[in-house]
C-alpha cells in the first residue's frame, strides 16, 4: 500500500472515517505531517472523487493553522514520499509559514485582453504581448478601483487566465479579514465580478509531487 496525500501540515489532525469507510489520518514523515489515506491505487478521476478531495482539504484547513493542499493524484510509496519531503523541506517550511492562519479568496472577471485574443496576432510583438497576458492576465479598467480597495487586506496574489476570456485572481488574506474582504467587494459594487471563498490556499501551494 502507498499514501494518497491530501495535504501537508506541521500539526497533526484527529483521524476520521469517511462515509465510505476510508480513513483519513496524519503521519509524521521527515518532520512534516502528511495527511491522507493508505490505498492500493490512486482514486479514479471523476467529479465525485474531485469533490470528495476538495471537501476533505476544506475540513483539514479548519482543523490546522497551516496547510499545503496536494494536487489530485498525489499517490506515493512511503520511501519516495520521504525523499521528496527531505529534498523540499525548505520550500515546505516557508510555504507553511506563508499560509499560516490565512485563507484564499477568489475573484473572477472578464480579462481586458479577451477581445484582442479572439483574432490572430498581428505581429511578433503582438504575439509576445499575448503570451505575457496569459501569464499575468490584465484586468478590465473598471475593476482596478476594487483591487486598490482590497490591497490593504491582500498578503499575496496569483492571476490565471482561463476559457472564454475569464481571469481569476486568487488572494491570500488573514482568516480574520474574510468579512471585511467580502464587505469591500460588496460596497465597491464592481459589475461583472464574482467572489468566492474562503478556501484552503490551493493557489499558493507549491508543486511537490509532480
């Protein structure tokens, strides 16, 4: 059997059993608490399993002050897992401190580059600009005021572009600031922006097991 990893933490959790009998527990390996389950194989990739893992990570985020969610499919033999944790211990330690007592809020909006990306690039410069926008997608001008108002609450930010010209902004904020964050989004009242959260800090987790 191997470990199917849901998350890493520097604190243990009380074990529990899911409705289907799967046992979620924490085991200390290389000074890190690996939270997951012992299995013979990786779970099937389907909506039910994705939702199940998401709900487990959200439960874990409520139970410990610092958590690094693992990607779906993080299934490793214990020696391999121990080697990765040993090699990446500095990254893990730094990330746990970065996310401690913090949560992720998510904003979704139309990208300012959505219209231009529908047509072929007009030049090499245009192509390079579009590639830049894919990595750090620009937001519409009318959302800049909201982002300025939120700035004092935001500890870290990630931006990603998606399908149909939608840009997603992930904000890492203090757990205690969730209400103020949501109230600010409501009071500014920017049209075309959807807010969700709080979540575990999915967007701020390093890729450890790929």
